[in-house]
C-alpha cells in the first residue's frame, strides 16, 4: 500500500467541500435541542458547588476568621449552594424536555426520511 497516497487523500478530504447529508442535519437538530439544557446545567452546577465550598470555608473559618458571625454566614451560604446543587438536575430535565418538544417534529420527520431510504 502506498501510505503517502492515503495520507494525501485524508488531508485533501479535510479541505474538500462537505456535502450536507441528512444524518448531519439530524445530529445538528439533536444537538440544538440538548445544548441549552447542558450549558445551563454545567454552569449552575459549577456556580452552586463554588458557593457551597465558599460557605463551608466560612463555616469552618478557613476564610473570614475575623468576621463576626462568619460561621452562621457560612452555614447560610453553604445551604444556598446545596439548594442550587439539589435543584440543578430537575431544572435540567425540564429544560431538556422543553428543547426536545420544540424540535421533536423536525427530528422525527428527518429520521423517518432517513429510515425510508
């Protein structure tokens, strides 16, 4: 086998104009339906975990040791972070269902077209 030819063809394939297939369109629609929920979930989860960690640091007086009432403030902030982590998944499920229902008709029609081929 000529490895130079294989390498040249694979590089040329990257620069060739791509044909828009129905599978690619179906994947884009699926991604379009799921992406907002995923972005929100990761963002909310990261922020809630940071808030929870900050609250725990305040409660254990790792930070803000000279702060009057720092332990109580830390517990309150920690609880807020826990609540954020707790409601993250139910919100994700609701947003995912909303996104799926928004694009369901288009996705089902495109999937039927692909399956009928």
